[in-house]
């Protein structure tokens, strides 16, 4: 797991590698100003940090499946004396760990 400073350094380098970058202002295309490059670096660094820290939430939500499907798993677990739902939830959490 990368630190915020490490992710910011990666973001800074990606912006530097992407130069020149352009803005469209009043139908005129111009290169970013120094301030815009600085802001792009900050924004990309923050985005990378957010993805690392909270990306697991969306991944888990997508992997869990619908509430209806989960309730169906729970029903069949009760009727069939199985642990399908519990196993599914454990697998999703294992595949998409929460950062420490």
C-alpha cells in the first residue's frame, strides 16, 4: 500500500510525462498555465489516494450482487442447511480487502 506522498509523486510524474496539456477557453486552445499544471497534479494525486483508500467499497458493492440475490442465498442456506451466502460474503471481502 502506497503512502499519500508516494502516490502524489507518481501523479506528479504522470502529469510531467503528459506535457504539453491543453485547455479549451472560449474556443481557443492553449497550453495549461503553471497553476493549472500544479492543480492537475494535486487532483490526480488525490484521485489516486481516494481510489486506493476507498476503491474497495465500490468493488465490494458490485461483487456482492443484489439484495434480492443475497436474500435468495440466505433462504436456500436455511432450507438446505448450507453456507452459500456466508461463503460468498467472505470471498468478496477477501477479494477486495479494506486498506489498513
